[in-house]
């Protein structure tokens, strides 16, 4: 609780007047001899020392008052004021720094969230691109496979037709041979072929 | 403790001149009482002036002590008188430190208690009351004497109330000075009496086995009394300061 020293001087005269009055009163009493008479053996009540005590009390107390009001108390007041202002300034600075730190933390959070969003987008795109690529590859492979299958089927069908043609020729040969063996008379090739065709169509 | 006094409990209050000095027909000798006033001044100045000379924001021990005294008196004053009472701060502070240092230094063996002289406490009390009256009259004029006229009192009772208020006001310097003086005087006499018992029981004419056996009892009492006297020394300084604040408050705010 710092106290300003400007008001101190104003009551200095008060103090001076008060102490002077007190000193005069005491000195007057001390100067009147025989007030306490012979019974003044108890030292604190002995008026013989009143004047000396008052005189030196006035001097020492005045010096003390002067030292306190002019030197010690204003100095202590300013020290404490300075301390209060220093603490206040430091607190302000700390609050400012804290605000800055919070701002930075927020910016960091924001950047982090953005980066996360970006990463998600990139991952999504990559995933989609990958899916598209693999789809295309699958389609191509499937088409290729289908083409190969069709080719194979065509080959099989041709082979089968060829084989069937061979079977017919062989059948007509065998039929001619059997007929000639049985009848001793060889049928004509066209007759045999017609018979085989008939049998094939039936079977 | 009392040089050559043996067990005379009054000897400690004797004033002996160290340097004779006569001025204007008055005996203004530099006495042992004066010496201890100077010691009090030196001790208080050492704490307050030297202690604050470092002006450090983080105080050392002595500066902490000085700041504690400063804040203690300042908070006591604002508590009693409010903020505007702080214009009397140096006065009340000097008074408090002077009385406190006198009381505490007086407890040192072989020292002299300045506040055990009634003329000293009376002078300090009169100084307080003079300041109250002078400041009150200068600041508030006749309004200051409204202090003696309590409000809300029926007319027929007013003269009695004014009389009572006036007597109570006039008795303030008496009670203020006698309280401090009496406490210091009685405490030191009691201490010296118990100390004297120990001396009498061990070295007196009737000293024997029995007296040796019971000699520790007054010694223990003297130790306990010393502790009590330290408390009384601080408490009386505080009481003196706070009553000064109460009286100054009347000068500042005379309205009831």
C-alpha cells in the first residue's frame, strides 16, 4: 500500500507546534521546584529529569520523524509501487504471450485439420484411380479371355465337324465293306453315303 | 542487571547523567535515558533507512522487515481511518516504531526502558492529543466540537452527555500515557522482583539447602515473564498506535 509523500510535509508544522507545546508544558513543570517535594524518590516520577527527558525525546523523535517521513517511508513506498508495477507488467506480458501461444496452437490445429482433409482427398482420388485402373485391366483381360474362348470354341467346332466328316466317310466305307461282305455285291459309294447319312440323322 | 542495585527493583528506572548539560537554567544532561532514546533512534533508522537502501524489487531480510512494518502500520491506519488517514502515516509510523523499539530494547538485560518514564509516555500522548485538537480545529473549525455533542440525544440529557464526552476526551491522554507507562513499569518490576528472589534464595543470608531447592521456581517464572513481557511490549506499542489512529480519526471525521 504505497503512500504518497506529498501530504507528509503539510503536517510537519503541526507536529512541531504540538511538540513545542508539550515541551514547554513539561519544562514549566520541571522548573517549578518542590512540586513533589521530598517524596520524589520514585525515579519515573522524579521531576528533576523531566526537562532532560523531554528535551532529548523531542530531539530524537523529531530526527526519527524526519528520517521516516523524508527518507525511509517515501523510499519504501516507491519500492513497493515499483514492485507492484513490475508484477503487473510481467503478468500483462505473460497474458500476452499466452494469447500468442494459444493463437499459434489454433493455427497449428487448423493446419493439421486441413492437411488431414487433403490427405483424405488424395487417398480418395488414389483409391478411385486404382479402382478404375484395375477395372479397366479386368475388362481387358476378360475381353481377351472371351476372345480366346470364342476362338477355342470355333476350333473345337471345326475339329468336331471335320471329325464328323471323317466319321461319315469311314461309316460309308465300313457300310460298303459290310454290305459287300454280306451280299457279295459292292454298293455304290453314293448309296452307302446316303445310308450312313440316314443312320446318322436317325441316331 | 541493575549495576550495584542488587535486588532493588526500582533501581533500573534511575536516571543518571552521562554528560552534564545546563541550558536556560534547566538540567538537559545527556543521561542513560537519552542514550537509549538514541539507541532506539539508531535501531529504527538502521531497519527503515539502511534496510530500504538497496531498493531491491526482491527484498532481503532487513528490507522485508522494513516493508512488513510499513504495511502493518499502513493497513492498521486504513482499517481505522480509511484512505485519507494516511496523511498521518509518518507520524503514526514514527510513534509506533519508537514505542515498539523502546519497549523491546528495554527488555535487554542492563538496558533502560525509555517508555517506563511517565514523562516520555505523557509527552507522546500529549503530542497525539495536541495534533488531534489542532488539526481538528484548523480543518473543521467549531464543527470539531460537535465531537462532544452526540446526535439523537433528547435535549434534557444533552448537558450530561456533553459533560461525559468532554471528560472522556480529556481522559484520553491520561489513559494513553498511563497504559503504556504502567505496563512497562509493572512488567519490569515484576521481572526484577523474581530475578531478585533467585539472588536472595541462593546468596542471601538465609541461603541453605531448602532455598537452593526452590530457587529454580522464581527463575522459571522470570523466564515465563520475559516471554510475556515481549508480548506486552509489542502489544502496547500496537495499542498505542491504534488508539492514536482512533483519536486522529476523530479529528479527520468529527461527525458522529
